[in-house]
């Protein structure tokens, strides 16, 4: 059987690359088993609607956006749903269209998420997200932002570890969870822990080393990496923060929900107990010596293979297409 072509549309403004996800397969041109992901294919067999926000597709002025955010907080959002055009859908029928929401289900966006799920129902046969409100609650298939080739990640040697700990984060502060994370970062810096911070838009007191084009460069030389989710309050949400750290051979010090415990082998990451004094003391104790990394090395290797070959979004799409084809 010929490879099934998967096209994609998304509300992520940065996803304009024709080679989206091609780094997540050892085959050229986005091939994984029975599928090929070609984001801009004019006539795909399947369409992936990936974090497609029906409410944000219509540009708003700054004043309109501020007003809409205020109404959303009051539960009175007036945002108009804008459906994808026929050209965007490229003739793919409902039974071959997939909707995956991947942003954290923060309280501030739950109403928006529910509206997106409802709007997707006439268009997609499968609708999922990492929250209990989704038609099909499920973990997010893994994507990662380590830019090394699949072959390098799969077969490459363990990188030389020379520093204790890093954290790649951002200065985004639009929700209470974001602000809590930034406050914890400030406390870490005040404690003068041996921690290198990378990321965009961070405040001066973070003493960040700048943005990274490839997260590998800010993780691979370190034994440990702080992987702190924007959301930790359900059993579904886990993001690339954990995948990136493990693929870079770090032992993640992880703050998030219980999903990671079911997806990854025991001992492949450490649990940060809290974002307070107890958490600070834990980070100080663990990062003082590399022994925990050495003890976890085999578990990290096992977790990396699970991420690359099982949790990988391309593998998820391949299995979904195969199962769906049997029913069609």
C-alpha cells in the first residue's frame, strides 16, 4: 500500500515549515512506516488539525483582544468561531480528519478549549486533548525541540556532562501558573544555586544566558535539568519539557502531573516536591553531586527509546491511520 499522506493545519504562528516533524523520523521527507507527513500537501489523505484555535483565526485589534480577554475571565466571551476554509481543509473528509489540542488546560483557557472541541466535532472524527473535558481525553503524542537528527538521538553516544543543572524557560506571565514559575525562578537565583538559565523574554534578575536555537546545547552538557510544567493538576498533561531533557541525556527534576509516571519507566526522572522552600532544598541536595544521574542512566536510556519509538507523534499517527483504515 502506498504511504498515506498526512497534511496539517495549526494556529501556531511559527509552524510554517514544509519539513515540520521530519526530524522525528530516520526516513527522509517525513516518512514513518505507513505514513508520510507533508504539512502543506495539496491533496493529503488525512488532515491533522494541530492546536487549531477556532477563536483566534480571526485577527483582533489590541483593544478588541483586551476586551475579549476580560469577557473570557467573566465567562462571557463573545469571540466568533472562524471555521477553516475549504482550501485549508484540502478536500479531506470528516472521517479522515484528526483534532489534537496540546496546550495545557489552564483555568484561564478551559472555556476556549471546550469551544474548540465543539467546533471540531462537525469536521473531525477523532478529537482529543490532555484534559477531562476533551471528547477523548488522552496524553499528547510526543514532539520535541531538540534539533538533532533522529539517528543522532537514537544511536549517538552519551554526551560529556560537565555542569550540574540547567533550566530552559521563558518570561511568559499571562497566567497564575506562569507567574508562580517565574517567582520560583527568582527564588532559585536568590539562593545562588549553580544553575544555568536559558530562554526568551526573561527578566534581568534571572541572569539568563539567552535563547537557544537547539535545546540540546542547553541540556546535553548538564547532568540535571529542571522540567517544570505550566500545568500539573490532572492525569493527562505532560509536555516536551520532559522529552527534551531525557533526549539530551539529562536526569529531569520534574514538576508536573501523574501522566509521566504511566508513560515512562521508574527512575527515569525525579519528582520536584513543590515550588517553595522544600523544592529549593531538594534541588540543592540533588544537584550538589552527580550520583543520582549515574544511578538513573539505564532508566534514562530506556525512557529515550520509548519517547523516540513509541510516544513519538509520527508513530501515533501511523498507528491511528492503520487502525482507522481497517474500519473504513
